[in-house]
C-alpha cells in the first residue's frame, strides 16, 4: 500500500505539548495523527464537538444585551408617556436633546 505525506504547520509549543502528551500515552506523533484521521473517517466528521470561541460568544452576548437594553428603554418610555409625563430624548439628526410629551410634542433644550 503506497503512503501519502501530509505537511502541517504548527507552532513549536503546540508540537512540543502534543508530543509530551502522546509520548505519555505511548504514542508517536505519527500514530496520534493516524488515530485522528481514522476517527474522522469512522465518525464521518470531526470526532469532537466544535464550539464558538469565547470572543465570538461575547460578541453575540453583547448584541443580545443591547437588544434587551433597547427593549427595556422603549418600555420605560411608553410607561412614562402613559403616565402623562414627558421623556427626555436625543435627536440624532439634529444632534439636539428634547423633551417629548405624551401628545408627541417636542420641545428642544435650546428653544
């Protein structure tokens, strides 16, 4: 049976750490790679669960927090309006703050 070569670039630390672990199991690097490839074939996929990195999870958590914050802010604005009170807001286009009354009237801070 003919053999094929696989060339893989890894960091020196990754290679050293893997060799230490494989050696402690009585395996060579070649044997470890053979085990991995056979496991991929047997499982018809990666033989372990792949998860999102912590950083990408934080990104989705931050986006979720922002959505919750916006929903809470909108709810508070509605509650304040329904109580007959004005709400302080900011107009991004005019770059000015204003009070918005329950009837929709706006009074800008510099008027």
